[in-house]
C-alpha cells in the first residue's frame, strides 16, 4: 500500500474502476460518476448508524479520505451488464 499513491488511486477512478476500501472500520465502495463527481456507498450493513449510506462527493473530499483508507481493492467488471462475472484485484 505504500507504493499506492493518490495519483494512482485517482487514475484508477478516472479509468472507471470501482474501488472498495475500509474507513473507520466500515467498508465502502467509491466510483466516478461524472467530472469531479464521485459516489461513495456504504457496503457494511449496520442496524443503527448515523452515517449516510450513499454520498455524492467531490475529488477534494476523495483526497481527504485517501490518507485514512485501508484495505483498498478494486473491481474490474468484465461485462457491465453482469456484475456477477467480475474479477477482484487487491492492492498490497
């Protein structure tokens, strides 16, 4: 993870990858929607949680989160219509 810098992370988002990460012991998915528009979805199921399940955030907020992200992995969809047939790659 030491070699994985924010410019690489940003390029992966820009290339259309879906990135999973842990932040404060909660699993999230982030992906690019449009220019300077990213969606962060909470993957971890929690019964009572004050945090929003879905957020639309800017690149500035993505940059702020990056320093605290753990266990980053990205997902490559081989067929955009069938998310079941996907490959996962882990960043160590």
